[in-house]
C-alpha cells in the first residue's frame, strides 16, 4: 500500500495518525502576561485531527516578544495555561508540539523589560514594523548581545523546554526561521560580529548549536524538531551564501538525530521556486547525518502534499491558513470536500470571530 498524507507515522516512541501538520500560526490572542487562554485551548482542540499540531510561536524569555498578545513559556502561569491547551488537544486524540521563539531585533522597546533596546547579534535595525498596542511601528534599534546575554537566552531555551515537557507537550520545535533571533545569527546580513559567534559559517552556527544542546538537556532528540527558511527574506533577512550556510545547518541538525527538519521552501507565504538552494539536497543531508524525518511547508495543496509524501520527498506536509480556516481539514482533504474561505481581517487579535467559529463541513 502506498504512503499518502493520511498514512500513520512513527517517530521514536511517538505515533501520529497522519502526515498532515498544522503549521505554527501567530494569532495574537494570548491573555494578560502572555498566558494561553481557554479560547486557545478550544481553537487547538478543534484542529486535533492533524497528525501533529505545532503551536504558534511562543517566546522563551521576556526579551523575546515582538508582537502584542503572543504567548510565552517562561512563567508558571504560562506553563499552566499551556498545560490546559495540551490537555484539550490530547483529549481529542491529537499530538502537540510547542514552537520555541525569540524575536531578536524584530521588536520594539515597548516590549522590552525596562524599555531596553531589543537583542540581536549585531546592532543593525531591521527595516520592519513591530505590532504594538499603538499599531504597527518601526522596529527599534537593537543592541548587539553580550556573551552574558547570549548565555542567558540560550539557558532560557532549555528552561522553556523543561516547562513544555512539564506541560505535557509531545515535542518542541526550535524556531530558527523567518528572520527571528536564531536566523539573525545564521545569516551574514544580520550577523556582523567579529567574535566566536560571527564571521565564518561555523561561528554563525554557534548560537543555534548552543540552543539545540540546551534543548536536548531537557527533551530527547526524537521529541525535538527545528524550523528553517533558507531563502526567505521575511523580516529583512539575507545571507550571502544560503546554500553553504544551510547545508551546514542541515548537517548539524541531522547529526543531533532530531525528530524532524521543517523547511519553509522559497519566500514565506510567497514564491516557492528558487535557484539559490536545493531543498531536496538539504532534506537528504539532514537524513544522511542521522535526522529522522523531514517536513515541507509553503503553499502546498492536497495534491502537492500527497505527491511529496507518496514519492518519499518528504515525511510530513505542513498546512497553515487551510488549518486556520478549516478545523476539519484532514476530513475535507480525505473526502475532497470544499474548503472554507479564510477571513484575513481576523488573523491577528480579537476573540472567537475568525478563530473558533469556522464551521466544519456539512453536506447540503
């Protein structure tokens, strides 16, 4: 029998009902203090038929926030909130993965403890907007992280992983994509340090390596994934030699025997095609080095996803907006039912509207 999107999958001691992954989607609906809410639990539980739910990006440290109403995983209250979310997902038979996040320079002083400058590998302001209580404002000029600040944030990834495991998550994902802090260290355009964390590819990988080592102190490798976006320019990010940089990234992550490598192909939310990086080669490098599975992402349809899985090109396929607008996406794909139309005006912030009120399919 051929493998399809709907075939089960086993990674280590975890079994997954299908190969469809709910991609991490920022929704800006966390409660006061970045605490996950009962409404968030309902939202995720509605979508628990996914083989795996990767939660919205979740800051690991108070300095890691760059948008209003995003959740954290660095306080007791946040951990307790996530525990309720995970319990709701598990009650519906689903599996849950927490995405570990630090925005780095994609922030504003209003989010930072004491109104300090945001953290970054180098003091280079991103030509981007931060989403604050005042609306969209220019990102603030960041400060180049000291080695002490680097150690503190690296340690925070470990503590966040410990809290995620205590909350009941099945997995965690290290967010090393989309121009946020880890990606800022990886890319030559945003990392112009002259110490051990900048310059050569090996040096620019050092921060990621230390983060992964710290995460693996608190969770087994078969329960840890990592997300990368080798050619995306999202959040004003760029690298002079992405093929060289991300081949080294894939090799390292595979050598750590991680559960999966999650690759955003092409431009985030845009054009998938590129001649800068061979995504199939990155997946092969990851597996050859010891990694378990690969996850593809960016604009996949049902047919494209099925082809990727059945051909062996990938083990999982992530879907973002389709899951946002269709809590029963797995059943809709399986039965070729039509999809709901997403309401983009309600993607960020708000309450039930455009969040938990998307209908399941009903035959007319």
